[in-house]
């Protein structure tokens, strides 16, 4: 039997309004963070007299981004675990888990910092190839990476804090903090890069400083020293004097001066029973992220082996699809064009994914909240609404990309290189048509994460990636048709990856005995 809605919950808020009230700030938060790297790149590019600075930032930023991104489970796993405990009335459990997440983040961040310091030189020189870019670029890259590595504890703590705030249905506070951090980053960039002339080193100092200020602000809010902007934790910043004694009896930390709840890193060693949910969820999301990154990295490696070009006899022209073109046809140039087109296409895909991920963040928090209240009706209502919004968002993204394709903007904005443009033109239709699917897949991710189905998602991702690689091998062996173009085959396989992710998610979401049971009441009503 389904329980009624929590009387404390606002009745006048529709499911759609709740989703948008969380998704729009989440989208802003997701979009603001990459602006730090973009600002660094722009300032260094404008002030540099050669390409060494940009080459250094490109290689070092790739390492930093990957190193920080694989720990996004600190947000993904923390959000539903905190939300479900809070919604079920277990405030002590929610706050304790938040403290454990912060401790986990700071420890992992410190370990990551030490690791990056230890492997920075060989990683950049031999793996990222900065040694081939010249001694100046290599030196810049190493210095940039070492400075950015010092922000690892701050970045991971920020990820955990964001998850805690989302668990309290607050996506606005991270936006405000990130806006302040970007303003600080911009100001220091102007000073150190344009004023002092420190180049990539100044950019690294600016971003690292901003990231630490960001982390301190988050920790201050969670410790009750600073007010939050929205959500149930925000309401906790209001007067709670009548409840303080009861909460202290329950072992909940309260700031007596402001009568606010406190979430701080836990200094005690918790029992396995206490940390088991966080460890299992975190490890499952971590493995899932690693598998996905392997798939994307493998796709890039395969794209570099594109066989769609055939050299002509004179070495000055190239035969493409039966047509002779008047540009060089060296193997390196052809591989470079294919890989460049793949990277542009992938960045377009990732940009659209960032937009869709905002809906995932909203559904994650709301589904976990509804499950914590044992409100199955709300679980299904939120899930259906987010899928409807996701499909509409996917159509909108497709329309925007189609306009960019027809106008020629997407081909000419990123590059003037003719071979790259030709290769990119093959991929645009695939990217455009796949947006509704991608949006639905991200929405499904958020719903399942809200239901804490992390282990299932890790297993289904591994299965999806395995089938994706098998499909690529099959397509590559075809002697005609699709098998002639390796780059296109890579993207057909990436779309198959999304199809498999969608199907495996759909199975769990519609499962009658599952946590969502999307069509359960529809089935009952039809009888």
C-alpha cells in the first residue's frame, strides 16, 4: 500500500515544476565549471607569442580533467543516499553519511595529489607526448599539472558537497559559489597572465586558487557558518531553537549560536555497516565511469585508424569516395583529419550531454526523495515527467544542431581544414538524430541513480560496452557498405552503446518488482 504524501511537502508544486526548479540551476552549475579552463585557454592564447603555452594547457588539462572526472561518483553516489535518508526522517543518518562523503573526498583528493606529483613527468612526456612538442611546452605542462594537482582535495570535496546539497534538494547554492569562483579565476587570470606575464603557470595558480575558495565556501555552508540558497538544508538555516535539544539528544550536531545543522568531515573511524552503502555505491559508479571512459578512449584510437581515404598515385591528390581532391594525402594527415573530426563531434556530443545531465541531476534527487518517503506514486510521477522533458529536450537539441548543420556553422566554426570538414560532415547526421535517445538515456541514469541502483548500472554498462566493441569489430570486417569507413563505424558503435544503455535501464525501470515500476499503476488501471 502506497503512503500518502508528506504534509510538509508543498502540494501546489507539480512534478514538472519541481524537476525544472532543480534542473535549471543544475544546468547552470554544470556549464559554469568548464568556463575556468576555457578562461585559462583564452588568456594564455591571447598573451602567448607561440603555441607552447596552449599545447601545454591542452595536454595537462586533459590529464587533470580525466583525473578529476573519474571521481564524479562523489556527487552521483552521495546525492540519493543523503536524499533518501533525509526524506525518510533519518536526519542523523543523512548528516553522518554527508560527513563520511566529505572525509572520503578529502582523503582521495590528497592521495590523487600525491599520485599526480609522482607521475607528472613521465605521464606528460611519454603518454601525452609533450616531450615531442619541445622542451618549453613540456616544462609548461609539468608546472601546470603540478599546480593543478594541489587542488585535488578541494575539487573532490566540492563534488561531495554538491552531492550533499542536491540530497537536500538544493541545486542553487553550487551555482552561486561557482559564479564567485569563476569571477575570482577571471580576476587572477588578468593579473597573473596579462599583468605579470606568467602564462600557463599563472593560469594554473588562478584556477587552483578559485577551486580552493570554492571548497572552503561549500564546507562553510555545510558547517552552518554560511547560509545556503535553497532546499531543505536551506530551511534548516532558519530558526530551529525549539528543535535543537531534541536533535542533540539524537546525536545530531547543531550550531547552538545559529541553531543550524552541521555537516562536517568525520574524524572518527566508522564501522563497515555505516560506510557500506557509500563504499558500494561509490565503487560501482567509479567502475562504471572507468568502463565508459575506456569506451570513449577506444573510440578515439579507432577513429585515428580511419580507412575512408585512398591515396592517389601522384601523392599530391587523394581519392575520397571516388573523387580526386587537391590536397596532400599522407597517411599522417588523413589520420589527423579523421581524429580531429572525431574530437569535434565528440565535443558536440558531450556538450549536449551536459545539458541533458541537468535533468538527470534533478530526477536523481527527486526520485531518492520520493523513495525515502515511501511514496511510489511520486516516484513514478517524477520518472514519467523527466522522460517527457528529456524527449522534448532531445528534439530541441536535434533542431538546434540541424540549424547549425544547414547554415554551415558547425563545419566552419571549428576548423577551416577541408579534410577535417569532410570527415565531420559524415558524422553530423548521426549526432543530430541521436539526441532524443541520448536525452532519454541520461534521464534513465538519473532515475536509477535516485533509486540507488548503482551496482546494476555498473554491470549493464560493462555489458553495453562489450557489445559495442563487438559491433565495431563486426562492422570493420565487412567488405562493403558500412565497413568501408572506420570513422562512421566508430559512431555507429557509439550509438549502439547508447541503445544498449537505454534498453538495460528500461528493463530495470519498468520491472514490476523494481524500485520504479514505471507502468505499474497503468497496468492496474487497465484491468
